[in-house]
C-alpha cells in the first residue's frame, strides 16, 4: 500500500486563496477597499501578520494596492 504525502499549507496561503478568489470572482471589485488588517484578522481568526503576508502577495501580483490614508484597495 502506497502512502500519500499530506501537504501542509500555511495559513497565510489559505487567506491568500480566499482573497484571491474574491477578487477573481468579482466579489471584490476594482477600487473596493478591504477591511482593516485588524478586522480581517478577527474575521478569519488569524494574526495580523498572517493577513499582511497574504495581502503582500496579492500586492506583488498587482491585484491590490495600498494607499496612505485610504487603506488597501
């Protein structure tokens, strides 16, 4: 019997996929503002650092941008 390797996925990667799918599906539209990192962390019950990692990955992809005084859009 061959054993299956179970891949561990970091929590920040799971949050990335959730936010990415909301952007791609149109649930989050261009120029929509994301809730604060504190609110997202509370909503998904993760740390702000985890949220920050997921958001940074989306920013590198060009799907999100951060604007001083406005937030992440």
